[in-house]
C-alpha cells in the first residue's frame, strides 16, 4: 500500500533508452488507484516507466507536469528532480508513440518559424505579455544554435493581443511575420492598431488567422500550457527561459543583462 509522498528525490540513473519498459495503460490505471496521492482529482499519470525497483512516472499534478518516483518495495512516492551519474537531470523519456502524437500536434500549431540552428525550440508567446517581451528583448542574438518555432497564444485578458496577433500573422511569409513580431514586441510598433475593434465591439479574427490560432490552442492543450512565455525543447520538455538565456550568454561570453 502506497502511503506517503516526500518532497524531492535526488538519485542517479543509468537507464538507457533501449532498456526503457513503458507501463501499460492497465498498470497505470492500477497505480492510479493505489494511493490517495495518485487517486485524487488533481493528479493524472500520463506515462510510466518500470525501472526494476522503481516506477518513474510522468504526472500532471495540480496543473503542472511533475516527475513522481514510486518505490516498489516500500510504496513510498517521491516527487521532484533526479540526477544521473554525470550530474545531469534525469528527464522522463516520452514514449515514441506519445512523442509522435505530440510532434504532429505541435508542428500543426506553429504560427511562424525563424533561424537555421540544428536544435529546435518551441515558444508559446503572447505579443502583449510583458514577460514575453522581456524574453524576446533579452534573447536577441542568443538563439543562433536554434530553429525557433513560435506559437502565438494571445491570453484573454490582454485586450490588444488579438489585433497584434492578426497583424503579425497577416505577414506574407515567415520572414515578414517575424519582423512584425519583433516590431510589436521589441520596438513598440503600433501599426497593429488598424485592426483594433471600433466602437467597443468584440474583436473578430479573420477566418485564416482563426484557424491558425485554433491549431495553436490545440498544441497548447497537448503540452498543458496555461501561461506565456512557455518554452519547450525538441522533446517537448519545458525549459526555464531564464536559465536558457544564461547558458546561451555563457557560450557567447556576453555580460548578463541587469535590467
């Protein structure tokens, strides 16, 4: 009987990709009923891996993706971060089936792409979001190693975001769309105001842009995105954007922006 949960687990792992044994849906259903922690309404096991003495679980917990580790012998559940024997975070490896499904959904939701780097970066952003603007300003010139895929995700409480999004996505190609996005988010361009609703009427997207944004929202649901900026790597692991920029600055040996 699984009875308790502890805050953080720091262990080593030598699990190789070829050795991964994913749990069946039947086993996940059984585990979900085995503890009050796993059986409550705000916990959902997405996938699980059998690691001999431990179940390594990818869990949706209180609206956020977390890793849980279940000790088979004691039934104790650990929640937190684990490191491998090189000191790197031991991330949950999504199953090929799940990764394929995510890739299809996310790629359909991409609003525009730029860059020619070998690594992919997926960014959910709202052109009116102050944190998104801060990211774009600080990331300028630091993402040369990436091909950046932007998924525009205007938040409902940002009143100007729909008009900004409409103007950006009416660009003729990726280059023009990216230029418009930078104009709005980095240079405070107000050209988008031509699309602002008149007389207080609700904003209405054009049919083409509406379809693009619908695919973007489907992508957001696939990754449980609720806020912006939300940034993911090629395996759709969420990235802390502050740490990302810090690492890229260190590579380029540029001083950290103190603003």
